[in-house]
C-alpha cells in the first residue's frame, strides 16, 4: 500500500469512528479520558524507553539543546499529560447543548444543537505531550482525531498513542477514533491535507514555517495564527504604577510566547514623565527598547525604531515604544501594525475603556490587565487546543466548544409549507 | 490600471471602510437601509432602463427563457428588494451583543462580544436582486461588502449598486462599504479570490459549477453548499395522513430548490400498505418514482432505482424510494448518501424522534415537518444570506449572526500573571 492509500484508509476509518464518537454519553467519554490518564501513568517505563530512542536519534541528527529539551519526557511531564486528561474529563461537555430554541407562528419549535465537527487533524512539531493534550480535547468533544506529530518525536508519539488507543479498545470503542500517522515522510502531510471528504478541520501547531506550509497546501479549512504582535496603550489617565506593572509583566513574564507584548504606545500628555520611567524600569529588567523620535527625546539612551520594529514579533527581551496623539492614533496604529491577537489599554477613563473594548477588533481586547492572560486556561475555557487570529469559526483562544458546530433541530406536528 | 490592481484597490478601500462600518450604531445602519429602500423605489424608471439593456444583450447572446426570466426586473421585483431592505432594517443587530461573561478567581471579568467579520465577498449569478439583498445583510451586520454579479446582469447590478452607494454618500458614510466589481472578465473573480488580506469571507451563490470554481481557486475561506439531497424517513409508527402530506409537500411545493426531498425511506413494517399509497399519490401529482426491489414488490409500476438514484439531486418531479429495516438502517443510508442538508423523520415514537434529532448530523434535522422549512426566513432567522453544508463557522441556513464573529473582552483592575 502506498502512502496515499495508507493515509486515506486511516482517515476513512477515523470518519467511520467519528459517527460512533458523536453519540457517546458524557459519562463514557469522561471514563475514557480517566482510563487514558491511568494508562499513561502505568506506562511510564515504556514511554521513557521510547523517548530515549527519539533523544538518541535527535542527538545523532545534531538537534539543538532547545529542540532536545522540547522532546524530553520525564516522569513529571508524563504526569502532566495524565493530569491534563483528567482536567479535560472534568470540563463540561459541549455536545448536545441546545443554545437557543424558539417557536414559529405555525407552531414549529426550532432550536440549535451543538454537535462535534467530525474528524479533526492536528499537525504539530516536537513536543510529544500534544499527542495526549490534543487527543483528549478532540475525544471529549465527540470528535475523532488524526494526529501527525514531528518525525523527531516519532517513537514517543507512537508509544503515547498506543497507550491511548488501548483504552478505546478496552471500552469496545473504535480504535480509529484516535489515529496516529507514523509515516515520517512529509508526503504524508500533503496527502492528509487533501482529504476534505474525511477530515473536517486542520489545526497546525508549531512555528510559522509549518503553519504556512499547511495553509498553502490544505483543501481542508485550517484554523491558525501566524504571529502575536500585541500592544499596550498607556492612556493619559493611566495609574503609572499599574501601567508599569502591566507592561513589565506582559514583556518579561515569558517573552518567548505569542501573548507577550511587543509594542507599547504612550499618550503624548504623559510622555515626559512616563517615558523615562518605563525606559528605566525596562532597562533594569534587561529589556532593550526601540523608540520613536518623541520617545528618544525623553529617553535619549533608547535606540531608534525603524518601520520594521512596529511589525516585529520579537519573542525576546526587546520592546518597541511609540508616543501617540490620543486613543484614535493608538487604535489606528494597532489596526495598521497589529496581528489581531491581543491588545490592552491602561486607563482610568471610562469612555476610553468602552471605546477600546468596542472598537479594537483583535481576538482578545483588554482593559487594565496583562496581555499574558490571553490564553484558554487563564480566560477560563479550561484547556486550550490553540489560538485563532482569523475570524472564521473561532477567534481567540479555542476550547472544547470551538471543536463543535451547531445544527438546526425542528420539531413539528405535521407542518407543511404553503 | 490593470485588472489585478483595480480589484486590489477596490478591496483595500472596502477594508478601510469596514473599520468605520463596524463602529456604526444600529440606528444609523437602520436609517441607511431605509434610505436604500426609498432610493430603489424612486429609481424604478432608471433601474428598468438598465435592466432592458441586460435583457437585450441576453437575447442577443441567445440566453434561454429561464435565464432571461431570472434576469428580469419589474416594478414588483424592485418593490421586493426595497421591502427586503426594510425587513433587514427591522431585524435585531447582532453587533455588540455580549454572549457570555464570567468572573475569574483573580477578579478578571471575561466575556465574548459579537463583532462584524470585516469584508465579505459575494459572487453570484444572474438574479440582480442579490445585489440589494446580500448588500443589506452585510451592511446591517457592520461589514463592508464586495459584490461580483454575473456579466449577464451587469447593467442592472451597476444601476442598483449606484443607488445603494448614493445613500452611503448622502449619510457621509464611506461609499467603499459597498463595492461592485464591474469588470466582467472572469479574471476579476480570480483576482478577488486571492485577496486574503482584504476579504474575510467569500459566499458564492449559484450553480454547482460556480461554487466549485470558487472553492478551487480561493485563498479566502468559503462558505457554501454544493447540493441538497434531502431525505424523509417514514417510521413504522407514522401517521399515514401526515406522512403523505409531508412527503408530497416536500417534493412538489417547489421541486427545483435545494430543500426539496429527493429520497423517501420507508420502514419495512409499513411497506405493504404505505408504499402503494405513496406511489399512487405521487403518480397523481405527476412525480416519477424510482424504487428499491422491495418498493417495486408493493408498487410494480415503479421504475428500478440504480445506485446513482440514491445520490441524485433531481431538482425535478422525480423521487427515489427505499424500504429499510429500521431507524438505524435509515440513518446509515442518510450518512452514506446524504449531503448534510436537511432530513426529516415522520413518527409517533418518542424514542426514535429523540435519536433522530441527536444522531443525524445534517445541518437541519426535523421531526414531523416538511423539509421545505429549511430556510432562513422559515426558521425565523429573518433574511438568509445562504446555506452552509460545511460545518466550519456556520452549518445550515445563515442569517445576520453568521456574518459576525466573537472576540474576547477582558476587564481588569491591574491584574498581572504570576
């Protein structure tokens, strides 16, 4: 069987399994996730063995220390996967929820019921924990899942998915509800991306290169985000202490992630005092600033920002700073240079807070809070399957509900159309 | 300026206009739609003149009588467009609705707010009323719209869009919020489908050929449906009178549309009596039947159905009939041959009704009602922009709400992440 047939058969089986998974009770799905968690805990020795094979192969291939670190499984990380599955089991089940129901003049009762999407394809790199995390979310929401991890984690991913599949089999559920593509050839991904009849949604998780490859080659809808160029606007009325604390937290608490702040905008009326203050604080935290001419007037040690700095996702201890006329100029800057990820306003002005919340159409818009809260867990969705910065279907952090859709249900007593 | 630049500039302008449209109050948008309705009524003579040019050109090109009929505008059809705009003005505005709000343990208030999608592209054929109908829905939901009608209706579409644009200008709103592509070359559509930075969603309206062309060539998400292969399952416990009435209505009330029934499934326990009954009734209504072997046993005059009949969207007075073992076999048939459009069950059995509503994952699932109700107006959405049989973003008839998405809003008082 060639790769094309192999991937297609695997996806056909997932599609068949999805029909069964869609009808499972919450109780059965929760039981499944609990057993998967138990299974991972019991399998620690064999998972560590498989992981060693990946690490050895990675060392042979000359992977960087950072790459190897992402690959490594230890008892704590396996425990983390098991805990994650138990947390997802504890989340409310979105499937079957009726989100509205109304009566038509002719007596028809019309409503919308939440149902699984069907088959979800996850394409990811290095970190083997995604196998369990994404698998758990897809199964809890009544979907089947086709997983395609990176070739560098193939032994670990195969071992984890085998443990998860065993629990499906033990409960006489279709093993094909969780499929792992073990063909490491990239052709397998290309074949997967063609299967629009079998797979309903693709979620790529990884660097911009992987995501662009998936988007460029997929016939299946893709939910993704490329970059996080997040902004904080410090308004004229801002509490300086709060603004400082929020800017520092948003930049340095974890600089390498997509919801870290990359550009701070400062109202011109407070520039003379706030610019030197934030420049000093950031320098003390080891952050390199790049500023507009007005910023540099009040903090001459700051380097000059170029046009590229306004669009940069540094993912590092670097921060762009710009002084703006007012709220409108700040919102124009965000609309022009932002990536529709997350923006925050620091203010004491009620009207400006209302305008910012209404008019800035990024996926997460905040007042007086750190951009670092733009995350499924932090916002209270439970676990997160990814973040979307495209507006179709989902916008922002995605939880279980985002792995479902809604159908119309209609209850009549013989109505016909006249 | 070449076609590529021309289309791109027009879409850039629409994107700029979309930011302004997103902030308009409901009152202003309703006023705009009312003025557009008034404007169309006042422009009847010039709209009829423009339409005559299209009809003359259509006759020269040898268009069929049916095609010409779709093109024709008369006073009644223009009144229909104006009335449609007033109906959309009267619908509730989805923008700004907060669909949920909760408090996190750290005091952050988190909610989801409905916002417009941005710029919506509509690609359609012949019927010039789509210009006003789709335009009104997109503007009411706070979006900008790029319209691309068929070349055969170019004079009518241009005249209608000019009237609509005049009202934007009269209210000092951006005229680019409603763009009409007047380049009749198909290259213009191809250019439009590349503009993923400017256009957020494409909705094609027309035959399967147009839709496939759009899907195959678009980098922008497309919401569409190809076909409507709708089913009715007449259960063992069905009230025969009700079943007959529903089947007849679903087949003959308007056979050429996507929510007309194409296959009737009949429970084996009632085949002996119900098959001859429905065969007789359908014959009296001029419907040609194609049946499975069991059907033909009880109604020998029925032609033999081939495998293709189970997948056929006849859009005509033809109906496939199959006798099945039970509810499970009926649901298997629907899953295998259906198009995820609309299915209805006729029954008196509570448990079967519950199972059908839960387990059949077509976009509209009914009990004891005609499939002809699968329509935005009939289901109570107000007007309809289209129907989706793909699950992402929208599934089923689409109203104003489906032209929006939701962002997260977060209100804090200085929270930072620890």
